[in-house]
C-alpha cells in the first residue's frame, strides 16, 4: 500500500462514476480534487494546461466522457472531441507534470461478435461512433502518457444520472408491461463497486502495472434478465417481456456480446469483484427501493 496520502484529480466529477468516487472517497486518506466539466472541460487544451499548472496531482482518474451512445451517431465530431482529443489533452498534461493517468474506457471498443469473455489483448473493432471515439481515446492515453492505466468497464449504472436501472424503475411505475432486449449479453457494473476498485488500485504501487485492464461486476446476464431482476427485487407488478434486438432498432448498433474477462485486474491488484446481483441489491437499497 502507498505510505503517503496522494493528491488525486478526478475529472467528470458530476457523472455516474465521478459522483460514486466522491461518495466512496469520503473516508479515504488521500486528497481528492473533483473537477466538473464546468471547472475542467477536457476538450479545451489551454484550460487543461492551466489547470495542471495551478495544481500538483499524483494521479488523474479521467471519468470525463461523452456517453450518449445513440446521439453520438449524429454528433460524432463532439464525441471525438471529448473522448479522443480531450483524452489527448489530459494525457499530455499528465506526462508533462509526472502524473499517473487512470483512464476509464468501455466494452464498446469490441464488435460484440465474441463467444468468450474478452481479454485485454484481443483485437478491438468498435461498431458505432461512441465506440470509435472511446477506442481513439485509449490510443491517445497510451501514446501521450507513459504511466497510463486504462480500465474498460461495461453497463455502468448508479443511484443517479441516466442509466438502465433508473429508466427501468421509472417505466415499471408508468407501464403495465415492458419489452426488453434479451439477445445482448453483458455484465452490469455498479458505479460504487468500480469506484471502490479504483480507490484500492491507487493505494497500491502502480509502477510497472501500466496498461489495459477490464473491470465489471462478476456474472453474465441480458438486458431482459437485468430488468427482470430489478422487477423481482422491487416487487414490481409490471410484466417484463423478452424481445430480440432487431425488434428494438436504435441509431447506434450495440455489441451483441459485451462480457469482459476481469482475471487480470483481480490478479494484479488482489481485487475481489462482487456479483452483479449483489451490486444491484446494494444500489436499490441506496436509492430506497428495497
């Protein structure tokens, strides 16, 4: 474990993961600076340089991102500006100021044609504009900052923000029945569990641990089974119907298989990852739905 308190910058502080880090870091011995988009628009190179010139950071956890997957099809330049050029700005500043970078990426860098959990060294092939922009961001981070850790995650949800869980909770109150896609496989990830993992990681020696890692809650499910679990745990009377993705067309193509292999991050950092059902239960309790 690190002996001295670290100074840690968290970008995208108002997002799901940034907010979860604020909650989980409340009892940490490290010193955190939580930068919102208004404080630090990462796509603005001059603003990033000025921010790093004014402060010293041991580690930067970059949670800032453009995450509107469907809107990205029409706003691909904006997605690229934030998810690629913005990451390049952060990575260059980290390199210049001897700051380690932990950059959050996504399962959407894969094409979803896999049949076994994706490992970190498997070929990437994003199928939508959001995935392309996030893949470019990974390249920028690795290219411009030598001390970079990339953590790909998937199906992130939290007690606030815009996510599948909160959408389901709202719709289950409004509707008698819901149709939910049942042929896309993945790993729902509770943002607070990922935040805990990040706090654990920064408290371990990072030298020689640079590179790409995967983190998501353990277990595999579909959107339909995820919704069914939400319904079951909350005692909803709304009927959940399974449908194929072809019956629910979206502007952005979704990977059919988004399961990530998390063995590397568990072994390197001695992490124990909770099951997705356990994370869901704790999140529902935090919301007040259990």
